[in-house]
C-alpha cells in the first residue's frame, strides 16, 4: 500500500512537470553593460525547440546582420553578428511566443544590453582634413588633430611627437585634440599615443597608436604634370634674377657659361604656371637632355652648339610663336617666357617615350655637419634652415627667390659635382672659349642634405640614363622629392 502511494506521487509529479511551459535562459542578462562587440547571444531552452521556430521568433534592434544556428542539439542556439556590433550601443534581442517540439508553450521575452567601448584613436588628420598614415609627409609647423572614438579623460592621454610631449588642446566634447609641430626640425618623426589612458566612463585605452611620418617642406604651387622631363635653359646673370618657376623644378644644374656667368639647365616633371626667362643651350645641356631623356627648351643656339647637337642628338624646342612669348616686364634678351600648359603642349609634338626622373626620400647615415656651404666657382653660399630642412642660396650677394612665389628659393639637396672641364676655342661670338663639361664618365661629389655633408661619387651608367650618385660609405644617394641643386664644378 505504501509503495502504491509512492508510485502515484511520482506520476503526479511527472505529470505536473509536463504541464509547465518551456523555459529559456541566455548568456547575456537583460540590462547588462560592457558586452563584447564580437561575442554571441546564446539561448538555452529547457526542452527541444525546432530551428525554424527559433528563427521565426528571433529579432534584434537595431537591425543587424548575423547568423542564428544550433549549438547543441535543439536546446541551445546562438546568434553571432556578421560583423562586430557598434560600440557603446544598446541592443534589444526579442523572442516571440512559440512552442517547443512537444507543443509546450514558450513565453516571449526581451533582453536589452549595452556593448562595451574600447577607447582608441580613430584618426590623425592634417590641416586639410586628410588622414595621416605611415609614410606620408607633413609640412613644417603643421597643425594636426587626433580623433578618438569616445569622450576621453584628457589628463590621462599622453602623446609624443618625436622625443617631445605634445601639447594637446582638447575640443569641448573631449573627443578630439589638436597639436602643432612648430619648432620641430625637419626629418623623419614618429607620433605616438601611449596605452593606459581612459575615457570618461573609466574604460582603458588597451593599445597604443603610432604613425611614422616626416616633416618636410613642400611646394604647393599649381603645376602641370609632364610625360617626360622638360629641360629649360635659364640665364643666371644679374639681369635675369629673380627667375620665375625655379621652385617647382626637380633638378637644376648650374655651370659656367662665358665671361664668368653661370647658366641653368632646369628640369621639370611638373611645370609651373610661368617659367623663365629662357636663353640658349650649351654643350652640357645637350648631354643632360640625353641623360634625362627629355625635351630641351631654349631661345636658340650658336653654330658651335648646333654642330654639336647634330653629332650628339638631343630633342630641342626653340622659340616658337604660340608657345614661348616675350614679356614686357623684363628687358631683352632676358624676357622669353613660357607657361606650364604650353610646355606640355610642346612636348605633345614629339614622340618621346614616357620617363620620370627617379626620386626617393633619402635615409642616410654618417656625414658631418654642414650648415653653411660655399661654392666659390659659382660665387655661391648655401645656408641651412633646420625648420624647413632646406638650403637657401646666395650668389654674388643676392639671395635667390622664386619671383612667382615671392618667397626664398628652398633647395632640399645640394650636390657639388666635380668633373673635367675643357675650354674649346670655337670663335662663334660667345667669347674666346666655350666651357665643355664631362657628364658621361664619373667623378667625385659633395652632397648636402638636412644640414649634413657627405662625400661620394657620381657615375654615368650610359648616355641615356640619369646620373647615379653613391656615398663613400657605399650607400646609394637617391634624389629627394623636392628641388635638387647641382653645381657642376672642376
């Protein structure tokens, strides 16, 4: 009799359990905060539920793409977002009323949770709004802006630029801060934000932020890009200075012409709006045109130069109506000018192949300080400015300016190229002798970059390739992106 009573009690208990609704629990509690953005939302049912029923009942707000799938049999399901959830955002997961596979009722429910935020830098922008990334360069005294993904606690954020602590000026919402590079010397530099700072809700910056950049002076004037180099003959006497368009040049070769006066062969891959004045070619400019595979622009040439050009051909473009023009703002003969778009139009008349003057940012070691450099053969002195990382040129007491820019000429690299020179008696009206310089073999150089001087050599690989420069320590010497001035001397 006792046994019968027990059996009836167990059966009643089982019957009672079977009448209860199916329950569901989740791994995330409603109201929970700091939920990871890349985790899964897991449902655990007390009885089996079909996948179709769960999928039909599931919802998430804000709507987010993801996958709902069975984890263990038909009692455990997980929803995983297709991409990380938005940070510091409240989501609501809903489950409509459904029944399990045994037709037991499952009550509908909602769970709300808020995702975590990991404070970090989401951008470093220059004054023009462009994102600064590794390898990009900035101008001296640039104003930069750090942008964070959250309101930060300013006193906990430590930023360094090079070896200095950056003076951060925070916006009112504490989500961004600006700082200046004023006073920092030109050259490579690293900007860093250390880990360990906090946002205003106490979240910690888990990882640091680093950008490797460089402070370099840049010419921002309007130019016209060219398919191959334009070599333009520009006089350098006191009546021609200041010239127009020198700052935009890639390379300027300076060499003695006649009467102790120097001439310039100015090479462009990007022609500025106005270039000149323009004068005649010399033997060396024919050779340079061949080496740099460009078109040589000039006012005309002597019989001796014309004869040399016939035996050593270089494409040339002479004073032509519709391309060059004579300006009334200068005295003849130093008044022949050309616009940048006319340079490109003139190049279009020739079938020369595309070619780019090789340029790359040097990364040099060794050398000795060279703040002031003298080139007596050209009556020139160059003085280094550490803020811009450029040299300024003074010749015969005259400080060089680009007349179009109305600003001092900025020379990024100076090379004194030593070579053999011949004086040829051609009797063509230029004087008793013409200077002829060898740029087809090899010789010594003195190179100056970022206030440091180096010794090395130059070499002509062949007559139709640019000159190659190598330091005595074995390093290749690439020409930097800015203006390179090459004094050709003995």
